[in-house]
C-alpha cells in the first residue's frame, strides 16, 4: 500500500522515484537510478496569481533579479493568504476573508542552466470565474505585467485602471489640505466680525448718557461678543501658525473693551453731568419765570402776592383759600386755568379739582418724577420763603410770603439782592394751589421733610428778590441761610 506521505519526483532523464513529504523542504534530491540532482521549485502566488495594487507598488529590488535554475515536476503548491487591497491596508474596517487559490498545472517547464525562457502562465482563465483582470497593456518598471486582486476591486478601486484610482487619491488628499486651510480663510471674516461688534458696542455705549440702568446692557453684551470673536480668531491663528497674524481681532477686542468699560467709567458720569447742567438750566429758567411774574404782579398791584389767602367760616374756623402760585397763573401764561378756578371756594374743593389737578411745567423740575397728591392735585417742586424765625434780634420775618400778606418792595430793607424769596424742595411736596406752600429755613438743607433741598440731596437752588438764582450746598451753614432769608434783619 503506497505511503500517503510520499511524493513522486521525476528527474530530467525521465526516472521517477518516491520522496517523503517531510524531506521536500530540503530543496534538492539525487536520483537513485542515474544520480542526477533534482532541484524543486515551490510555486507561489507571484507566478500565476494576481497581485494586489499595494504589492505592485511595493515591489522589492529582488523582483528584478534573475531566478535560480530550478526544475520541478508534479509539485502541488501550498495555499497562501491573498494580499490585501490598498484601500484595506489604509484603514478600511473589513473582516478578513478566506480566499481560494487556483490550482497550478501539474507539470512545469524545465528551467535550463542558462536562464529562464518563459514564465509559466496560469492554466485557468481568470475572466471565466470572476477572478482578477489583466491591466490594459500596462507594465511595471521591470516590464512584467501586473494585475489587481479581488480585494482591491471590492474595496472601491478601479481594477481596470489603478492609475486612475491613484489620481483620485491625490485629489482626495488635496481636498483634505484645502479643508485644513479653511480656518485660515475664515479668520478674516471672524476678525472683521470682531471689529464690527466692537464698533457697535462703542456706539451703544452712548446709551450710558441716559440715567436708566437698562441703557448700559446692550453695550456690555455686544462688547463681550466682540471679545469672544476676537479670542476665537487669535486661537485659530496660533493653531495654524500663521506667519502674519490678523490685526483685526485685537482691534475688535480693544473696541469691545472700550464699549464695555468706557460707558460706565466716562459716559455715565458725563451724562450725569449733562443732566445736572440741563436740570440746573431748567431750574434757573423756572425760578426766573417766577421772579418775573412776581415783579409784574407787584408793579400792577403795588405789592407782592400773599403767601396764602385765608378766611374764617361760619363756625369760626380758619379756611385756606388759595396760594401765591395760583395768583401768578395769569402772569405765567396760564390764564385759561386761572379762569377755570372758583376763587370763592377753597382750593381743595371738588369744584376746583379739575383745574388744580393740571401740572404746571414752571412749577416742576424735569429730572424729578411728578407724583400728584392722594386726591389727585398736581404738586410743585418749589416753595416760597416766608414765616418768622428766631434770631439774636428776636423774631424776624423771612422772605415775602405770609398769610394774607401784602409785602411791598420798600419793606425789604436788606435789599432784594440779599433776600431769598423761593427755593427748591424735594420732600413733602405740596399742591401748587395750596395756600400754605411756603416755609422757613430752620436748619441744614435736605435734613427734614420741611427743609429746602433737591432730589439729589446735595443742596438746593434759591431765588433772590432781584431775580438771580444761586445754588447752596448742604455744607452751607444754616445761620448764613437764615440771614439771607430775613428781609429786614440789617444783614
């Protein structure tokens, strides 16, 4: 019974003999009959099987060398693993597949000592069983025809034209390079956006001139956005290692910072100063109008109007009728309101409510919100100076207003330019028609509900008899103010 592990070898003289399979790896045998040496050729996939594109591109210099003289007969090549495609080698996640190897013909042509006449061609036609296809008349550098394995075609490569696939790979790499350069192209728009946001923040900072807190929010938000855009642009430039960094991003960030901090630091104070100056102008204008009305009234009537007119009712109770501001309405251009008032009835009578509820701009400070009384009477932000105060000389009258008074200019012995006749108030605001809308100076400004003072709590504006207006701060001594308030104190 023949040994299954033995192989039949035929020498070049036609003698056949058996050789054990374990000895085949030795490479050569001596014929037991003629003694000639038989060299074995172990065929591999490079002789008849198609090679992958990666193998073709990675040919070693050994492929160009002349093969050694070999002669073999009836040799069965052992199956080997097929080469993987280029796309799979570059990282495509595909499972390993087992491939079948084509059988090689049982007989190989004898290779003579001079060299290789021809390389054996595969017996099977690859085109019949879906195998690899020959390239169209394309040869590698050594002149050998090459083919692509099935793996390359399944991985998405053109088997018919592998060079076309290489061009496509080049184009893909170029697109990746252009994607890398994309942030560089975007750095300019982002830098321009930072500048635009910074300029807008700077413009919105002008809203800080307004007293409202909400006016400060837009500039802060847009300024922070400019800082964010500028920071992102600078980060992109550093990451891409640009040789010439964009200057738009720092400019946008600087403008954003100016928009955020310049408003509260400078414009807010400037707006406050402008409002104070504007308020001061309005106060001076209002008090100047009151002074002119008093002067016109005194010229027409021969005396200044009473601080308030009072009468006694049937029960003997004192009833306040009308105040000095009501008397001046015709001289302030409000004759219509004056004619609608029933002077025979008290100022707070229901019949006089429609007229007394109308605000008079001359009696108001624009920076102070107008709030009517509980009954709806319009209030005033100024009060007359009047009444008696205790001094070293005894009780002395102040200003020109008292109950049912008729003070003449001759009675102001201290001089009209040295006598206070009206001033600014901010607390316990009376109705402009109230006959008791006058008060004395009893202490420092802005200290009591009955004191003179302004809404800011820094002092008060006063009107003198000669029509001039002067501001006195809280630091002004009450004694100085009282001496200025008296009309015949000899000071």
